[in-house]
C-alpha cells in the first residue's frame, strides 16, 4: 500500500510540475525550466560534491565570462557561481565542526597560501578602491577554497587525479575544434589568431597558456609504462591536437614557457646538481645586469613584426621597438613600477591596477593599443601586478607559494617510493612551470580558465607529498565526496 502511495505521489508531483511549466511558458516565463537543474545541483552539494567538482572542471574551458557579453558584471558562467556555493559550504562546515586537517593546514604550501590571502585581505582595507579589492579577494577565495582545500580531499583518491586531467582536456579539445574551424575561415592568419577562440577565451595568450599547461600531462600519460596501449594512443591523439592548437595560437609566451619547462625537466631528469643550476642562473643574471645597455641597444634594432611565418614570429619576441604587443607590455610594466614607487608597502589595492594605472603612463611610452580606460587587461605579469597592487609583500607572498610548491614537488619526486607518484609529481610541476614562466608576461589567475588548473595542480602536488610519498603502493578508495561519506567529512578536517 505504501508503495502505491509513493508511486501516486510521484505521478502527482510530475503532473503539477508539468502543469506549472505549461502555465509559465504560456506567459513567456522560461526560467522555470532551469528549476530541475538547480534542484539537482543543490542535492549534489550535499550528496555528490565530488561529481559537482568534476562538472565545474568540465565546464571551465567552456565557460563564458559575462564581461564578454557586456552586461556589466564580471564572473564566468556556470563555473564561478558553483565555486561560490562550494566556498560557502566549506566555511559553514568549518564554522560548525571546528575541524582542520592538521597535515594540510601545517604544510608549507598551505601556510604560504594563507599568508598571501591574509595580505590580500589586509591591503583590501587600505585599497584605493576597497569595493574592487574585496571583490577580488572573494573571487580568489572561491578559487583557492574549491580547487585547493576541497580538491585535496578529492585527490586523496588517486584515480581522481587522472579524471581531473581528462575532465579539463576533453572540453578543451572541443574549444580547439571550434577555434580551428573559425580560424580556417581566415586562412589561419596571425592577426585573427588573437580572437578566434572567443567567447571561450578572451584572447590567444590565455588560450596558449592553458594549452601549454596540459601538454606535459599528456606526455606523462604517454611515457608512463603502466598505462595500456589504447590509453597511450588516445593520449597521443589528444597531445597532437593540443600541439597543433599551440602552434596555431601564435602565442609566443606559451612557446617560450613550454621550452623553458622542458629545460627544467631535463635538469631534474638528468639529476644536474642544483648548485650548478643556481650558479648558471646567477651568471646569466649578472651578465644581463653588466651588459644591459648593450643588450637593450641590440633589442631595439630588431624590427621584426609578428608574422604568420613561424620563424619570423619567434624573432619578433625580442622586438621592443615596433611590435605593439611587446611595447605595450613594457608600458604596463613601467606604469606598475611607478605605482610601486609611490606605495611600496601597501600598494594601490588588490585588483585595482586596471582602474588606476592610466595617470602613470608616459606619452612617449604609449602605443597604438594603449588605453586610459582600463578595458584591455592589467599589468600583464603575475609578479609585477601584485607589486603595484599589494606592495612588496604581495609579490613576496606569491613567490613564497611558488617556492614552497617547487620544493615540495622536487622533494616528492626524489623521495617517493612509487614510480607512479614520482612521475605524477614531476609532470604536474612541469605543467605548473609553464604557467609560472608565462606569468612573467601575462596574468590570468583572476579567471577560472587558469585558476582551476593552477590551484588544482598545487593541490595534487601537496596530496602526493602528504598522502602518497611514503606509501609502498597506491590504494584507490572509490568513495564519493559527499556529506554521507567519510571522505566528505574530512573536507574541513
């Protein structure tokens, strides 16, 4: 009898829902069609958080930034609202349960991240535009909370690491297909390469940066002897697509970042003494400082503009005289340093560069693409930008994150008992290195496209160090990250 009542109740609810939908549609009110999806997502927050995390990862390459469609707000749909919800859930659980995972919270990487967040919070109060800075802080929080603190619990199941890679790579290939088709209509022209990935990526530099980040991971799949032949074939196909897309992106910074990341890989693989590496770097820096006048004079003689020809396009990297992209970047950096000179300790406020840098431009340094409205990007550097916005400690705390992550990854690579852990640690470090090199020339950590893999890679490196480095074998627990599972209860432990 109770079974029949349940069936009738289901029928009744369905009938009411259909009737309500029919009524609202007749009144041209279509948003009610989203109600089932919204209810499903709400249930996933409490009973299938791991699947919701992967949904966010999947939609990140496909997300649309609302600033691109001119409605006056600045976040990406559907990913950032979902991350905001996870952040709220995280803090609510933390408030009521008062449980912190000591292994994670005391880890050097976590300490470095928290110091950076605390400094961003402090400088938001002293900001030239506090509202802008606190918005920046909140967006940084939902990236870090979701894809560092919560993701750490997700990656404790080792197979979720590979799932994370594919959940980002598969839709990225879809974006590549779209971009290539549009680009082909213009004969794969260099100028059109700057925008053909829109609306999924705002320009070719962000697109190239993400491609470069995932190429080392696919190479890792291919060279891993434990992977099956079919899996390797799929990885080879995916790698070929990403490499072709990287070439067609005409993103010079991405090409350079991948080359430098490869050099780092060789240093680690060949076990070159770190003293030799440091001495080489010191010699190069010292040589540049001593000969900088001659070097700048040589660079100023390079008039090679960006070109469809691959070799000529590479040569244009050092053109600081006529290449608009390069000269505008120098203009932004110079403005940032002048801002830093005025406020060296507290900066102008997190996220404020694009709104306050205009008066710091010099007319002789402006280019044909310069603007005073702050509508064409920011400082174009993950290192110089914080210097202007958060002062010297903003850059130092960010560098602290980078140094601790690199140290952690290398330590795991050298000490891990399992070869799969060593290989995983090194490929994620190399993927991260591509972005850290790219970060000298551009900055995208205020977007979901870059922040999801950036903080996710860091979370994976920390998980390998804390949970897998000393394990004689990998134990994969197939447990959902939901409220009713032990794994979910550890989200805030």
